[in-house]
C-alpha cells in the first residue's frame, strides 16, 4: 500500500487561515522570584513613602489619637443576688433562696378551690406513697393507708365531658390511697402520723413519720403545689417582680410575662424598692483583668492587607435609600467601626444583678484609659427600661431562671376568637382535662343537630327559627362597657348549655377579660406540664400556661330570627 492511498492532499484556497486544533490545556500562574525568596514581593514595598505620608495628612489620618492598641482590660463590678420576689401585681414579698427558680415559682398553678389534682394524679402519687412504705420496711401499713384515704371524688356532671373517669375509678378505687387526702392528714397530724395509722412503738412511729414527711416534700411542690398565683385576672399573662439585695436595693418588675423563658428583657425598673422580708444581703465586689479580645462576627470586613474575606457577605453591595437608617448604620458600623469593639468576658453568679463600676484598658504604649458610659443617656443598649416614675438601670441582670425546660403532653387547649357576625368572643375548649386527670378532645363529643326539623304546620313554606344551636365547647364572651371608652368581655352562657369542662375557662380570673386581650388574630392558651433541673441537680415539676397568637377570626354559626325555606 502506497502513501498516496492513505493520505489525501487538498489544496487550501488563498486567503483562508489554517487553524490547528489542539487539545485543551491548563496554564498555572505562579509567582516566581529571581532570588528564590518571595518575601520582598509580599511586603508590598513602595518607592516613595513620602507620597503616602502626604496623602495620609490630606485625609486627616495623622490627626488620630488612638495610636496604641488595647492589650488588656480591667473591669471592676459589684454583684448583688436576688433576695426576694413578689407574685402577682399586689402580692406579698417572699424570700428567694437558691436553688429556687423563677419559672416554677411564677408559673406553678395553685390547686383549684375545693378540689385537688385529677384522679389519675392522686392515684399515681398514692402508689408512690405505698412504694415508699415498702422501701422503708413499713409495708404492713398499706391496707390501713388505703382504708384511711379512700380514693374517689365527684365525677363529671356529664359523662360525655370525661369519658375515662368511671373506668379509671373502677380500676384504682379500693387499691390505691388518695394522695391529696393523705397529704392533708399528714399536715394536720401533730407528729406527722395520721390517726388511722397505729405504729407499735416509738421507733416505728419515727420511721413512719420520716417516710411520710419525705413523701410529702415530694408531693406538695411537684404534684399539688401550694403556690401563690402570679396570673393576672383578665389579662392572660403573668406579673411578678424581683428584688436584688445590696446597698442600692432596687425592684425589677415583669408586668406582662406571657410564660416561657425568663430573661433580662422581661423586666422593667420600678421607681421605689419593695419592702423586703429581711435586711438586705451584702453585695460582693470583683475585679477581672482579661486580655483585650477584638470582636469578631461572620462576614466582618478584613482590616489587614492580603487577607481573604467571606465571599458570602458583601457590606458594600447593600442597597440602602437615604431613609434606610438601619441599613446605613449597619454598613457604617461594619466598614468603619467594626474593629473598635472589644469582647470583655465577666463571670457573674446565677440569679444576680451586676453593676459595672469601672472599665480601664491598657494600650501597647502602657497608656491607661478609663471608658466612660456612652453618650448622655439618649443611646442605650442592654439597659433595663424604667417604668413610670423610675429611672433606667444600667447593669447585667442574670435572672434565677432555668436553662431549659421539657414540656409534656398537652393538658388543655383553649382558643379565644372573635366572631364579628355575632359581635362577641368565643372561648373554644379544644382539649380539656376533667376530674379523671386525662386530657381528651371536646371535638369528639356529640354535636347538636343542625336542623330541628320542620314545624307543626304541614302547608307552611317557611320555618321560623328563634336561634341556631352552638356546640357545647363554645363558651360565649359578651362585650360590656365599664365606663367611658372602657370595654370588657364577660363570660356568658347559652340556655341549656352545660358548664365548661376544663379548668381554665371556669376560673374566676377568666370571668372578665379586657377587650384588647383578644385581637382579630385571636389568642391561644395552653396548659402543659413542665419539668426542669434546679442548680443543685434536683427536678422541678409544675403545670404552666403558654399564651400565643390564635388562628384568626371564626364563626360559630349563631343566628337569631331566621326564616328558612323548606
């Protein structure tokens, strides 16, 4: 085979450039140094430093006085612990001692008048009492305890409102003691041993008294607390105040606490300190000397040459109009003043109010500067706002609050909503807990018939209806006037409607509500069990109320004087 049979030569027309097709390749750019040392290139040397000095003078940079860099910060502070607290808006001052926490003290529900916990809670606590007797070797008193504190109680007026009460009572009745009756009997006995228990000798009596006292110390605060109510009637919120000790004793009020985590922003500074139950506790002073650590945050502009910045944040690309003051302040802070802030950690005790007396920092030239409060008081940050007649308080307040809490299953769920067609507010009991102590949904109950049927006149074309039926778990609140431009919502009742089945709505505190507490979005109130750990590791249990935004307006279908065509 010849070469002409394999290779074909084609003549290229004149003026046509021949392009050679080559495979793609990668060119790597690397700095090269003649001497082998890249230090000279990285130093970014200039040939005329005098020109830069002139430009700095033109821009006014040589007139700055902060030539030194802070290297250390000395902070002197005074700390005073919380010594007392007051529940509600008009309660009495009570001592506050560790390991107490604010959430259990403020949110714990007092037992309802004339009733204790539910049947299930009383039976379970009674079983704990029997187990405590067995552990102490006093199991012979089990039968006497069950007979002396029989488990029972009135059931629901309507069995449909609590379908589990009868079955639960049939199971636990006669087998377990009533924990509430046992606690009352122990509290009434002079020596801590109820009269229906007959110990053989003094040693057995002492052991029985110690066992029942230990059980009561668990039962009373955790299952049936004898707490002071901080719930504000008609406001759907809590109110309380705390008083730190020290020489400058002050009162910090929480007038509208919706439940949940307690932090410094929940409080306002009152005008006059409340009368504490005892002499003020002495405050403690501390001096902290720490290294000056610059403040760093995500996307912070770099202040050094050849330093890579975060590509996801570009403060210069923020679009802001002249009236967007918040955006302009953010950009100015990040670009101009971001490197002027230091982080000075200061350890303070849990449940205390700390006042910073002085802040002094030392620069690299061994110069010492005292940091004065910012401005004339018109600009404040992390300061507790003052109520009417008081002054704002500067300091670090760490409330004696829980770090985190665990919420249990829902006990009660009430939804307040406005019905503009009926011109009233409805409290809808969605989930309630009856005498049995078991929650159940009221939506599962039998609804009223939507139409009572035709009237007695067979030839009539229209049926007159005086009023439509409303579900039993819809409780009406009627608007009423208390005077000039003052309105309130008063709980009512439709004729033939059974009373509310839950605990929240029937309370006297919910008989009258302020009109402004139920906006157009509505309000949702939940009762949930909560558990947390105290600072000493022990458990704290209570039932709290959570107030949140509702689900908007609703319609009950209530109508009067209606003529319906057959």
